[in-house]
C-alpha cells in the first residue's frame, strides 16, 4: 500500500492539469484545470461559480477525473483516474493558495484572500477511489 501511495504522490507532483468530468441536466461535461493536492490526496482548484462544471457540482457532487503525465513520444505515460465527491469551499485556504500560486509560478500570497481573481471560488475533490 505504501508503494501505491508513493506512486500516486509522484504522479500528482509531476502533473499540472486535471480533466474533471461532471454531469448536469444536459449530460456529461469535461473541463481541464490546474490543481493542487494535500497529504490526504484531496484535490483543490479555483473556478468561477457560474461555470458549467461549478454549477453541475452544486446539483450532483459525484465526479470523475483523470490526471496524466505525458512523456516524450514513444515513452510510457503515467496517470491516475479518480472518482469521488466534489464541493465548493467557503473562504480561502492560505496553504492551498500558496501551493496553487507556486505551481503556476506566481508569488505566494502574504495573507488569506490574495489568491482570488474576480469571483473565483475554491473547490475540492475528495477521492473515494484512485
């Protein structure tokens, strides 16, 4: 089990984009987003609350995602498939905001609230299966 956790962490460390699948009354929808994660492998991202994916999560929090680390042509690719429950998080999380900005090569926030651009909100995916 520890070997599997190590592999998951390595993939999450190397990857930049996650493809998130949601379902709403119009059907399935997939969108790509920049993500960060915590020690429990909970995935976090920022999004505008009026996007299709954000609205879908409010109505149906069951989601699926894939994260792929692409190598050069002819080399093996590695990746993860996840399923779980997604939800909007109220407020800002300084530690997650710092990771998010660092991943995007931007300066770290000095206080909570600095990460938000416009009306973006934090969302999280707690995987039930990886």
